[in-house]
């Protein structure tokens, strides 16, 4: 099978990731921070090494600003629920994943906050000036996806950060489709929080992810309990990162994530260049087919490694199923982003999403384009 579903989870994982997980499960296989014996200490050092690697990749000031979470959704829940208070106003967009929208809409439905969702302009980008105009005296938080998980449209996250700074807002970026695929510098972006999964662009295992939390920003923990530190206290510790990491970490996953982050960090510019060239070939090839509608931005620099489309009169699910039978892994449907599809006019039909990865080849793109053409012939 030719795999073009990297926006859901990356495949294949580099051999170094597989080796790291196996080593963690066989040679070490201990609980980090839960003992003073050699294997527990070795596990703890692996977690710290991953935290340091992520800190360097994000250009965070301190590794303790990296909070290990179980996925990007976990990180987004901590960031949003942990910072908001009753009566707060939040600015976000129709482009967000349900990991943001359902959290915000749930809080609004319960009468705890109010939310303003901004619509994108042409090419699927948010106008930063719309953010400025939406700010009210009660606005506390701005939440913005770095890149749409449906169209790949890269958002003006740095310009949004400048507006948030001027207005004194907390600023959260959902980096699910960006980190590991695009350069990310949290200092230049001006964000207070940056949520990310471990299993997509970072090439790590599922069940891993994290949240960059700028020093000085304090959240209410979602989970409280054992941290392996301050065990004499019945109250959640204040120290970072323990305050936000209660319970046993997915150590085996973190070990694989550490290997994935270091693999990506050593070749990020090559990955970016390769995926952009692949996506351009995919975009141009699909756009040239007369019965195919493409929804992703035309500008190469304006999109991540995602191209979404529909073929002929087929629903996105019918097209994805037919491509699966032809040997291609893509995703049809709504991609957990109903607001984006409402904007695109594809809420009923959905869209077929093809997403490239570090190991995708141009020959695979050519074969895929031929298969799509055959669907509409």
C-alpha cells in the first residue's frame, strides 16, 4: 500500500524510533521518577533527554517549559481549560480541529465563557486584522491552528502573536500539523502555549505529545496525583513540569519520541523541502484533472504537506474507499473539522485528504494521480 495519510499519523517510523521503543521495553522497562535504582534513573534520563530535544526544536528557553502529555488533544485541553475563568472571552477560528472547538463550545454551552469564531478569507487564511477587531475587554485567550488539518493552509501565527502581545492576551497555537514539518520558534511566534502530537511530524509513537508552556504562565492542572516528587504532601506540587504530569508517563512512547525528535531535528530543512516539492506535484497534478476540485491553497509556501480534494460525483468516502482498494491509504470524511467544511461547502460530502511524509516518493505521487484520474474516467 502507498501511504498518504501522514496527517493522521506518520508512517513509516524511522528505524531509530523502533529501536528506541524496543530498548525501552526490554533493556530498561522501568518507571521514570518512581525509584532510585539504576533502571528507573535511566528511564528518567530518557524523559529528560526528550524534553531537552523538544525544547531545542521549539527554541524554548528551558526544558521545564515542555510538558509531556498523552497526545495533542490532552495538551489542548490542559491549555484551554487550565487558563480560562468564568466570564472570559475567547477568539478562535472555524478552521480549528474538534480538539479545540469541542472544548470551547462545551465551555460556552455550560455558560462559563463566550467564544468568537473567525472565518478565513480566500485561500483559507485568517486575516490578522479580524483578530484585532474581535478583541473585547473580556478577551483572555486567542487560539489558532498553525496549519489546517483539512487544507494544509498555514495561518499567520506570527502576526497573530504580535496582536496578542499588544492586547495582553494569552496565545495558544495548535501545532498538530506543523511541528516536525515546519520550522517552529515559540519566541518568534510570541505564543504562551504550543500544543503538539508526538506521532505525526515528529515521527514518534502514538500516545505521546506535549505542551510548551511559557515560563510565568500558570494553569490549573487537569490531572492531579502522583508525580514521584514531594510525596510527603497531599497537595499537587507547584514545581514544573511535575505540576502538570501526574501519573506514570508513557515512557516507552517518550523514548521513541526522543528518537523521532532527534531524527527530525537533524534533517528538518530537507524534510520541509522534500514535502513541499511533493505537495506541489500533488496539487498541480490534481488541479490538472478536469473532474477534480482541490481545496488546498495554490501557493507552495502557504500550505503544509496536505492536499484535499473531491473527485467527480463521488462522495469523499466513496473515493477514499475506491483508492483504498487500489492500494492507497488516504482519508475521506470531515477530518474532525466541521467548521472548515462549512466554510468550504463540503459539510455533507467531506473531502479526500492526501498527506505526504518524510518517506513519500515522487513515484508514489505519480501512481496516486493516475489512480485518481481512473476514478473520474
